[in-house]
C-alpha cells in the first residue's frame, strides 16, 4: 500500500539538534505498527461476525439458486441456469464449493429453484457444510474490499481517515450481513469501488496501468450484476478527467497550446474507449470460462424487449446470454411487486423506499459521518477534486435503483455504505480539535451499535427505530427475514417446546424437515384444527391477510427467533 500525500505531510516532524533523528524514525515505525494493529483488529472482528453468521444461518431465498448454478458451471460447463445474473459471482461461490465436494443428482427438467433444493436437500449433502463453503469466498472478498476502502481513504486524508473509513465499513451491519452470504451484492459493490479507486489513482500516477486495472475491476462488476451498468458512463467520464489531469500535470510549464490540449483530450478519450473495450472483454471472458464453446439457446420464457431498450440490447457488444439476462431483468422490472414500509403494505414501488430503508438500517453515527464527510469533501478545497470519484458512482447507482420496481431490501443499494465509508473519512480534514474528537466518539457509537446486533445483522435497525427486534414493524423481506433462521427455529422448538404441535408459515428456500421441523401449513387446514404453536416468518406477519390474518388475530406471541420468525401460541 503506497504512502499517501497526507501521510507524508504528517511525517514531517520538526527536527532539533538536541533530539537525534533516530527517535523520529522510531516514532514513525511505531505509528506504522499501530496502524497495522488497528487494521488487523477491525478486519478480524468483521471476519468473526461474518463467519459466525455463515455458520449459523440457513440458506436465504436466493442462495440455493446461486449455489446450484455454481456447481453446474464448474462440472457441466453449462450456462442454462440463472441467466438473469452474469457468471462471475457464481464462479466466486463455486471456488469455495470445490472444497465441499457436493454431490448433485440434477434432472434435466429442474428449474433453477428445484436445482438448488435438489443440491442441498435431495442429493445426500450436508446443507450446513455446503452453504458454509459457498459463503466463504464472499467473506474473503468482502474483507479484501475493506483494504480497498482503507487505501482509498488513506490516499485522500491520511492514515487516521483510512481507519475511520475502514471502521465504518467493517462495522456496517448491512455489509456484514450480505458479506456473509453466497450472494452477489457485496462483490458487485466492491468491484465498482475498486474501479473508482483505480481511476482516482490514475489522476496522480501513471494513468495507463491504473486505468487498465480499473477496466478489469469494472468488467468484474458488470460480470457479477447487471445493476452495475449505470456506473459505466460515470466511471468512464472520471477516467477522462483523470487522464487529462495527469497529462496536464506532466506537461506543466510547457506553455499553452490549443493543439496540444486537443491532442490530450483525444488521447484521453481513446484511452477511455480502450478501457470500455477491456471491461467488455472481461465480461466475455467470464462466460467463456464457464463454457468455452458458448453454447446458448434463448429460453422460451425470456420476455421480448422493444423500443430503445430493445435497440440498445441488440447493439450491446456483450454475449447473447448476457443480453438475454438483461431481458429477464427488464421483465422483472415490468412486473408489479408488493412492498412493506413503516407498517404499510402496498402494491407497486415507492421512489423513496431505498433512502427510507437506509435511514432505518444504518447506524446513526454512520449516517452523521456520511453526511459530514461528504459535505467536507465538497467544501474543503484539497478534497474537492476527489469528491466526484467518491460521490458520483453511488449517486448514479442509487438514482437508478430508486426507479426500480422491487422494494425488497437495502441490498439493492449496498454500494451506498461501501462508498460513503470512504467519504466519511473526510471528517479528519476538519481542523478544530473538538470536531475530530466528536468524530472519534461517533465511530465508537457506531461500534457499540453494530456489536450489540451480533449475531443478528440481517434484521438490524438503528436505535431510533427500536433496534433489530423492531425492524419487522418497518421493513420486510431481505431487510429482516430472508429465510435465514430456519435452523435457529429448529433449535428453539426442540429446546423450549419439545413434543408440541407446530404449524409453520415459512418464507424461504430451506426445507423445514431437513432441520428436524415437522410442521404443517395452517393456511391449508380448517381454522378450527389449528391449535398449539404457530411459527410465522415476520415478512408473512407484516403482509398477512385472509386466513393467516384471522389465525394471527386469535394467537398470542410467545417467542422471537433471530428477530425474523415470531412464534405464536394458538389456543
């Protein structure tokens, strides 16, 4: 990791004839050791939190699809499953599954949901072991992205700012929760951040190598989730700015020359076009890794896309399965979904859903540091040039995500806590000592809030909204209850309610009987026969209607499992 300009300024200690220079050298060495110790401690606590969650949580709704697809990728070299997402994230998941050696009895008639269920529950595998190994590569990648957060912030404001950014990243309940799952959201956000950091580095170093690496990172983001596509024009624009600035710095003092400036702009545009082509090549490479022959037949149920979208899809220089996957995503966006926000069930989408969900699920101290840091970056002259690199990509991605039709969780905006952790580092640029002390106290408040949520990070909400146990009253789905606590429910029933009759309304991909839960669906039985324990996923409680609502009206809540499943007693 290179030493930042801020660190070099901090290291210019006054010299004196009465104090030998070696004393200052020892001081600098001690500072490096302290920095390394603090970084290690922050990453270690994050690793413990993620590994604990990965070991204790049953599969969330999306994970079996990705895990089953990853096995098919690596063994059959077939792209036929899960075309709505590109291959890279599932190849990363598959890297862990190599060590699990799962057996798979796949049927040609399986859809992707049946494939995942067959792998975990019908092929003789241990679902706990398979899921842990599938999640481990995402955990490792999440920790590595923490180093990118540290490096980016340190180059802007020095080591102290780097630690502030790393602390907010490693203590973010949303990053911890999603970083411990075999899903695609953290890898996609981290690759976009890495690309933005490398584009920034191109501004002050040799632009070509940094922009080439930035293109690879951007291609990795596109090859992980299609929702990162809106970041492409923003990052390419920033690449033009970085290359132009680097050229102007190298030719400083040579005098104004209109022809020279025109050539410089042309070179910058040419380099950026090359960057775009390299990113596209990375996407192609991920598909060819799965199937070098790129065998693909468009499924019959892929929706047709017309108008400007259809024209753009036709001309995009991307593999046909990628473009068909985009058609599937457009089909999802054209559907009408139901949502739940602050106790209200609604149909359709609310444009302010993601900001509201972030407000609920972000530690209060992090919110304060995000806003203060972003304002500081815009207001302090020496940080102003970096502001677009830190703030523009998440702003573009958030603006596009807010127009989406699926109000299902903050995971659709996970790039916000990732990027704004870097922005928050700007608080150390504030000169008054009380401001820095306040920033340190706020980071400590974030730490306390995050650690108190252990090990229930997925249903986290901040203190203003009642904490994790109250999130179910404000939000639903992957914000609270994504099917992760089926195993905990099994343990609770065997420990506290052995032998009792159990009814279950479970929202998830797990198979209850695989965890020792023998229960029936109360919605399929006459109401007069439903007596005993009624365990209901909190998303189902939030959106209950008809028969389930009537059953809950006559029941008393007696237990809470993982802040995602409520156990009722029905007389």
